[in-house]
């Protein structure tokens, strides 16, 4: 799976034996390990687009949430976010493990995980403050019954323990704990992936299946159940992105371009769209999945479960990534001036995500007791997105000035 590959490695072959490269990528050119790859605008653009979709979806009930990608396929922006997080990690960290200083490389990854932890705690407290203020000053007490906040009043001591343990997560604030958890095991995955990438992928697939089969998940506390984004299931997206990023860092591609594979992936996307938008097809296919479930096929193959990342969601996500990553026009689109705001947001992903999460929770409070309205929804969402673009611009300019001074 290769989303952002530069022209230097677009035709590069698959990690693996020469005979395999010749079958799957007959035009593959030899590449030298360690050849640096430039920044690919497509990664920034798609990451920025995913952040926009997440922001809109995190303000439920607006007119515009019907336009986000989750309405046209089984997967949504969360799958893209996790995959691209793995991709970025592979690009950012893998060369450090190739250099041989494993402890220094590991601590670099764990430092990022530590940063994510503290960001998550801060935005959790800010969101609690927003909802408390809405209830206290504006009488919007219903906000205290949403987003998994009620436990704070029912079991305050236990919940205050659960928040820093990551065992109690507010609604819409679930993805950073997942990301942080996956980063903790990233050094091991990179170390093994540099030696046996296909064995790592096989182990990842097996873990996904075992987690679904036996419903393995990290526990919640004080509430029952498990994490909304189950790390044992969602790791498959992250690992695929990680292996792809590791390959691209040295001018290769983990999953090569194949006309047959591209056609199959495109067919999956078209069929999924028809499934969702054409009622007779949807009814037939949903009935088929129901029948498969009734005869014993596991739920993670027949349902659309998000926690365990069921097969329909996973297949759609991989098909989407493969098609978008291999459309030549996407290179031109990503470098166009009109998408510069998306590129800026993608480059400042963590800051934009964290700020966007807090803004979206504020807008949830603002929209309480309001019906969907094209003008009002457009104003609040548009204003929030403009603020996120402005933040990304300021942070980017600040970094550029700092680099210029250092030089």
C-alpha cells in the first residue's frame, strides 16, 4: 500500500525477491537503498483532507456531515488518519533504526508517544471545561449526558482515575490514545519489518483476526466494555502504513502498482458506492451478510463494526488508499495552489487535530437545541476551518523562520 510516493520511486519494485518484482511491476527500475525521498505533497493534502472530514464529523447534526467521505463508503476519515499516521511514522523513524543505534531510535518514537499522551489529557480537560461551562452558564445541561461525560458525575473518583489511565475516553477523543499505543510498539515493528516485512504483515493480519474472533480489547474503567478504537484490530492499518513508509523511505514500494490490483480496488469502491446509494443493491447485500452471519461466519467479516475494524470497512479503506495512491492526477492536484490550505493543515497535523477537536466540542455546545441549518452550519464550520488553516499557516511560518535563523 503506497499512498505518497515521489517520481523517484513511483516505478520502484516491491520489497522482496527479484522474480516477484518482475511479475508485479514489470517496469520497475532498480533503486539504491538509502536514496533520500522528497516530501510528497499528496501525504500532506490527504492528511489535511482527513482532518477536515474529522472536524465536520465531530460536529454531528449539521447539513454538511452528509457530504463527508463516510457517506460514500464503509470506511471514514479515521481509517485514513491511522493509515497515514503509520505511513508518516515509517518515513520519519525507519532510517534511525537502519543506522544501528536502536535505543536512540526507540526513544525518538517514544518521545512522540509521550507528546500525544499529554496532548490528549489537555484536550480532554479543555473539552470537559467547555461542556461544564455550557451547562453552568447557559443552562445546556443535556451536554453533560453526551460524549461519555455522565460517568464523571456518576462515579467521579473512578472516572478521574480512568482519564489519565486512558481507560475512560470522551466521545470523539478516542483516536490519540490509539495512536499513542501503536507508537509504543512501533520500534519493535520497525525492527522486525526491516528484516521480514511480509512476516510482520502476516502477524498483523493474524492479530486482527484473533482480536475479532475472541473480542480481545483493552478494558475501559470505570465503565464496562473496551476501547472504541481497539488497538489490536486497528493496528493492521497502522502496520500497513508503517511498512509502506519504511519502503518508500529507501525508494521502494511495499505494494507495487498492478493494473489488475488497481482494477479490483476500483471495482470495490464502485460496488461499495452502489451498495450504499442504490436501495435494492443495499438490501440484497445486507441480507447476504446477515445470512452469512447466521450460518456461522464471524461478525468481523459480516458486520460494519468500527471497534473491531470489520472486513468491509478494512477492504474499502485499503481499496481507497490503493486507488488514490496510484492515480497520476493526484500528484498534480496535490501540488495545486487551491489545495495549499489542506497541505498546510496536513503538515501541522497534531496541532490542527488537537485544536480542531476542542473547537468541534465547542461547536457541539453551540449547536445544542438547534436544527440543521445550511447558513448557520456553514458559518460555524467554515469559521472553525478558517481558524485551523490560520493556525497551520502561523505554525509553518514560525518553523520556517526558526530554520532560517538556525542556518
